[in-house]
RNA sequence: GCACCGGUGGCGAAGUGGCUAACGCGCUGGUCUGCAAAACCAGUAUGCGCGGGUUCGAUCCCCGCCCGGUGCUCCA
C-alpha cells in the first residue's frame, strides 16, 4: 500500500477482538424483538421490523420472498430473507462463549459493531466494493439503525471493479496481476497510482498495459514541467512582472481543479485542468511572455495537485528496488524484467560522470563521442535532455 | 430470468438538450536542435453501441434490443 502512496488507516479493527461489542449489539436488538434466537442457538435479524430495508441497493425484495429460493425450514428462520447475526457453534469452527450462547458472529454484525465503536452511531462515509452493497451494507444499515435509532453512514462510497485488458480480472483468464508483478515487469509505482486515480471511482476502468505506458508518459510530462518551473523561477533573466492573462487562466483552472474534486471526486476533470495549466505555462515560457510573478500561483496549483495525486516526487526507483529485493529473496528472480536490473546497475554518480564527459566532447564538437555516450546511457534507461541552460537527465 | 451501473476518436477517459465533444497517450507534419530529447504549433470522432420515439433541436430524455460489469444461495 505504501508503495502506491496510500496512507495507512489510523485504526485497524479486528473482529475477533470485538466480540463483546457484537454481542451487546445483538442483545440490544433482541430487547426490541428485532433479533431472535432459533432452536439451534443461532440469532437472526427480523427484517420485517425494518421497513427501510433495501433503501441503499434499491432491491426488490419480492425476488427473495419466503421460500422462493431457500428452504425456510432448513434454516429455522421466521422469514427466508432474515439474515444471521450469530451462528451457533459447528464442530471444527472457532467459537466464543457469550451471554447469548456459544458460537461465532455473523459477517454483517462485525462491521456494524466495529464501525459504531470507533466512529459513533452516525458517521460520514462508508466505503466498499460494488459487490458489497447488497446484502452486506444493506444488513449493516438495518442492524445499526435499529440498534441506535439514528442514521448510520451518511454517504456510501462504492467503487467499481476494474477490468484488466478488457476482461474481468481473474486467475483463470491469466490477467491477474499484483502490484509486485507490475513493478517487476518494470512499470513504475507512480504510473500505477496515476492510472488508478485518473478514472473516477464510480466508473469501471479498464486497466491495460498501454494505459500504464500512457500514465508513465503523462507523469514524465508533469515532472518535467515541475522541474522547468523550478528552473524558471531561478532564472535571473526573466522579467519580474507577471503575465496577467496567464495568471488569470491559471487561477481559473486551479478553481476548476478544486471544483472537479468537489464534484464527487471527478479526478479525470481535475487532471485535465492541471494539464491545461501546464500547456499554457509552457507556451508562455517558450514565447518569452512568462514573468517571475507567474510562478507563485502555478507552484500553488502543482502543490494542490500533488497533495491529491502524489506523483510529482519521484520515489519510483527506490520502490522498484524494493520489489526487486523482494523477488530475489523469494527466489523469484526470473520474474524481474531485465531492463529493471540494467537500470539499477548504474548509479547517479556514474551517470553524472558520463554526462560531464559528453558535455566536454560536445564542446569540442566531437558529436560522435557525445552521441555514443548518450546511446550508452539510453541503453541503461537514462534519457538526456539538452536544454538552453544545461543538460538534464532522467531515468526512464 | 430480474435489478442496478456502463458502452464516447487508434487507446484511456471527461462532459453537455443547441457553442470548435475536455484532457492524457499514440500517430502524421512543422518550429527548435549539430542530431536527438524536451517543449510548442497544426492535423487526427461530420461522431458519442444499434433501432425507434419525445423535442424547433439529442451523444445527453423515454422505450426496445445487443454487449460488458455487479448483485439476486452459501461463505467472507
């Protein structure tokens, strides 16, 4: 997770450490006859007591009427759609001895109990995959709101599953990749992150290797621009007064960036606004209409962008090295892309030395030698750029 | 079979009842460069799954169909 720049949760709750809370919740429901015990010692939730059932998923409950697809007697439930809160012990299963009997909690009660314990009866946001809306989240709402008599989560955030190369991801399709797999193939962590966040969460995205290459190129452009801004800000030849037209455009696009994120996290639109700024600023610099006064707002835009997207700072090499080290330790060295090892075989110091030699050769107009060095570095994944103010380089 | 979500250029992907259908990548040509790279410019969907309908006007609304995803039993 940290490889993708994802923050760790403040609290990671474990179901097995919160059995008491779950039992208390079931007892509270039982006191209002919402939870009931069956002959085998299991507890079920009486959906008839919660008229709002189905409000999240918009399910038509007629489809799961009593006895339609489930043998009611077999489960001893009062209604087929009632769901388990607590399951009586079965041989070979973990169980706890509690005031409501010996057994283990049902799946849904765990989440209700832990969410309310840490966040209170009402909280802002509950997330989950699209597959969980029904029945899991629906059942959480029913249990929690019946127990607390308050609204449970105010907003629900359901992410769509992604497609991989146009198909659902599955081991049998052979399109199941872990983050480590992708890193070992030579893709950058930042590109993976950027691709994943570039499509709004509500939409199903098609994750492709071509898409990863696209993200890599897009990040290169953004990082290149960030570097260019830094260099430009230090350029003493630049006029101090700002280009008002450009500044207004940047302000406009920065507002659009934030508006897009405010609009249900539309990351695709937010991203577009930043690229608009990049292009406009590049044009201004290229046409010598850029002033030092323009730097401030653009720097603010980049900072705001990166506070969310977090791809400008290059930590890719270290992360890839981590993946390589892992593969070597696990005996999976064969999975490491050759380019990755080649790229890691040259140090920054060695690159600087070669570039200095090349610059020297070019001054003497020995272009053959200069180009030879450039090609040598290129083979090691190092790209040289000759700018007006000197040579810069980056790893591919 | 039923319900919900989606189907936009070569690819990824925004968006809107009527303005040139964003943005990124790719590709082609150009500027710059010793040559490249980077950056910039121009071009690249007469078109938004298919067929009807509503409307002065639909990619955007309605209906049907096709395709993809998810759910509709248990487990988590």
